[in-house]
């Protein structure tokens, strides 16, 4: 993990945010290559989830929403995590995480039990090593703010799903959707996590890619539930995750929310252990019913063919975008020993996700005819692919830099190019080089970057 954190900073993927002011609470900026990678992951998801499916539509809702929504969904009352403070060093922890780490017991939601275990079993503070705890207590994880023209507290949305439920009626009134269908959204969510950490795994400001999929309450949902799980695993594979680094965790029945028929997490083997990457929940009719009751608006679907009116049930596949980026970075990171004894670090991103697709080099910086020809090539390709022009240092150093940012192809313009209009194309993974005619280069890249 340390190697990844250091490479991503050095090479412009992820910067600790507000660094010039001493940093700020585990927040990060995606640098130029990180922003590109993030965009490619979002585009791939949107393509698979919305563009390629006739049963899905997209949405882009606001972050600030009427707080009645969060009352109806139960977030104002119950979107809590348990916190506990060390009285000695004043460090704050997630009480359930502390108990589970020390004793293996999962006491999520049971405040008194957690307090008892922490005190009776003298669980030590991971920071100062003493055992002197406050009682465990609940903390609501929503960020509060105020808004001109509105009386009372407003919240930064703690998940993107809420914005989807409240547009259910507008979508069925304005689009030709027929149950079963889904609404997809990508956007920011905010949670005042008690402890953020593990790089971009647990942030307080993060992005989700969520789907609410509406089905007939009488529909046999089990097969579709399995298909969505397989889709999530396939998406993790698209990010570069190996099969053996993925596993499913089904929430035990007694821990499910009262409305959920089934919830499964897709976990990935991060460098700090298996942890949740994506989730899939059967939410029954809880969301549409709650918002219907609270708003007084009927959130139902009319099945004209069978002359039936019903409240659809919901399957909710949810994908963390920042965790997807972390999976992509972790899976891509490769250290290789080369035949000549030297070593290289190469980010073996799936080619379609690589931030830069093609780097173009003139062999020598001080030969205007080579530089001019390479610039011409760069100008011709850059509207098609994310390209980079580099004439700094020797070719070996340029390759090393492109390997570290995961560029699939490096193209070098040399003296032969001036004679026969061919260039050297070097493959990131095999490091093999081949001569390709300039006029064929665009087609070659198109074929090989899929
Ligand atoms: P966790 O148990 O890790 O806190 P969760 O079960 O609360 O996660 P969900 O409410 O199911 O998470 O959120 C959906 C997805 O959003 C998660 O699968 C995860 O990928 C992502 N996510 C949730 N919390 C965070 C966070 N603090 N930082 C980054 N991504 C997050």
C-alpha cells in the first residue's frame, strides 16, 4: 500500500489534499492522471449500465435535497455509527470496529454491549495502549449545513440513492420505461466517518455509482439478484481484479434491515485485507412506500397490460467509485525484474482504463525535423486518444515514466521515419517493439485499446 500511495503521489494520480496548509482530514485530490482514470471508470460503468441496456436510464440529481427525504428514509434518526473516545489520549474510534478487532465479536448496533466488552475485557487503545474508555455512543454520520431561503438544517446527501427514489414519478411520467427497469446515477456522497483511512478506501467525501432497479413484487427475483452479483464481479474484473481476490459476503438474516430480503457485499482483497467493494441489496418496497407515505404522493406503477397497480420492489446494486479506483491501482501495480538485471515498476491497467493511451517521442530533442514530425503525429492523434508528447531525457527514461503511469503504447519518431513514414511502437506489457506505418497507427491503436 505504501508503494502505491507513494507512486500515485509522485506520478500525479492522487495527492493528499490541502497539503500546503498541513493537510486536511484524510481527503485527497485526484491529480491529472487520477482524474483521467476516474473518468474512464465512470464512462465504462455508464456505458455498461446505461448505454448498452434498453431497460436502464440515467439521472443526475442534486447533493442538497429536501431534508424530509432523510426523515422518511430513516437517515436523520438512524444513520449512525458507534463512537468511543480514549479518555487518556483523546483519540476517537468506531466502537464496533475496536471490539471486533480485539475480540472477534460483531456487536454493531449494540451500544451497551460494546461498552461492556471494552471495559470488562480491558481492550487497549491502539494509539496509547491504555484502557480507559468513555461509553460507546451513537453519532449521526450526515454532514449538516444551512441554506438561504430554507428554515432548519440541510444535509449533504449521505448516499446517491435518495435522489433517485424521489424522481421515480418523474421518470415513469416522462420516459417510456416499463417494469422491470432501472435508474442509474453517479455522484458524490458525504459521510462524517468517525475514522477515515486506508488511503482512498474510507473517505468522508466520496463518489458512488448506484442503480435502483424496479421489479414487480410478484417477480421471482432470485435469478436477477444472482445476475446483478455476476455483473458486479464482471465489473470488478474489468477494473483488473483477479477472481481469487474477490469473494461474496452475505449478510446474516438477523443483521438485515427489516425490509431487506437479501444483502450481499462483493469484497476485494485490499492490501489491508478483504473489505467491501460493492454491495447488492433487495430493499423490498421500503423506499417507495416510505417516500409515498411521507410526501402524500402515490409512487406506484400501473401495468396497463394486466390492469394492475403496484408499488415496485427494488434491487439496489451499489458501486463505490473511489474503491473502484483503489482496486484498479492495486491490481495494476507490478514490479518486474528484467533480463538485463534491472527492475521496472509498471502499472498494468486494463488498456481501456489507462489514463494516457499513447505517448509520442521524437528520438532526439535537438533535431527539429524529428520534433516537428512527432508534434505533427501528436496533433493528429490527440483528438482520438488521450496522448502525451515527451521529448525530455533519453528514451529509456521516457519509457520508465510511461510505464509508471501505465501508458499502453509509446511511439518513437526516428530518422527512418523521415525516410519511410514508419514509427516504432513499443508495447507496455511485453516491451516488444514493432515498426508500423504512420497511416496505420490510428487503426492499430483503435484495435488494441479495446
Ligand atoms: P462500509 O461498511 O465500508 O462503511 P457501507 O456498507 O456503509 O460501507 P454502503 O452504504 O453500502 O456502504 O455504500 C455503498 C458503497 O459506497 C460501498 O460499497 C462502498 O464502495 C462505498 N462507500 C461507502 N462508504 C464509503 C466511504 N466512507 N468512502 C469511500 N467509499 C465508500
